[in-house]
C-alpha cells in the first residue's frame, strides 16, 4: 500500500561472500536419534537492513540495504528425536549462536550502545524448538513450541534521543493442532501462538522494529478432501 515503508537497494552494493567450515555428528539408536553440528562462517561485506541516510530519505525511502562490515557467525546446533511409545513422536532442537561484526558500527560510535553495536542485529544468541506428535490410527495431535533467545535490535526513533539498541528477552510461543481422517476427508483445527505471547515494546514510528509476535492467538478449522485416481 502507499503508506508502506520503502527500502532502497543501491547499485553500489558489493556482493556478500562467505567462507564456512562445519563439523557434524549423528547417532541412531533404537527409537531415537541425535545430531550435533558445529559451524563457523566468515562473511565479507555483510549486507544488512538499516535506517536510510539523509540522501536516500530525500528520495522518499525509509530504509536501505548497506554493506556494514566483515563478520563472523558461529555456533552449535543440537537435535534429538525420540519415539518412547507407539504412535508418540517427540523432538527437540537447540542452538547456541554468536554473530559479531569485525568492528563496532559507525552509526553507534560515541553512544551508550557502542559496545554492543558490533553484534549482528536480529541474530538470537540461542534458538530452539520442541514438537510432540501423537498419531493413533486416523487421529493426529500436535503441539509445537518455538524458542527464541535474547538478541539485539535497532530502534531508530523520530526523536534522536530515543534511538537505541534494544536487547530483547527470550520467549517461547506454542502452536497446537488436531486432525481426523475419515476416508478421503480430513477434518482439522488448531491454534497459532495459543498463549498469546506479544512483543513487549512497540513503536509506531519504526515499522522495522519487530522481534516477536504482535498479534495474539489465531484459531482455525477446516476440511480438506483428497481425490486420487
């Protein structure tokens, strides 16, 4: 729509390149499996989403893509899947992440946030999920949880004094669903963000300031039909 923020992509952007190394291990047992992945990535000319500078704002844009700096992203990812009893499948994964620019960002030098400005914005320090699925006969019951750890996100205020780098709190959201198959017909229903977790801080003057759900629980139901020849 006409009121949506516009994003400038300059023809002078340099290509972002990366060099990566990772070490993975998997283990399969009776009724369960485990995996782990250790990774390290060097990013050259990392491109990120920023507030538009004055020249770009004069062209009618709110945000722009920029080459920020070289950066290093590394971490450990782990997952586990278990089938403890018939029809029941459980799964979980967890990741520990670190993402830093080579230097503090120019826009934040000389501010109280200079020290944390080398951290890549919107890059959670930890992530995870869990899933429980029970499938007796023609029924399917599913509960899915998504965890997001603390991260940094820029808030660019219309009042320069309010501009800051916010460190978010960890949070977890849950989705649930149920379905029943009757021949070619499947009846289903469920909910997303069923506990209505909401972002704790909102600013109408910065449409990019999003780090968690901004809407409460969403419930749905439906019917699907499978037609095969």
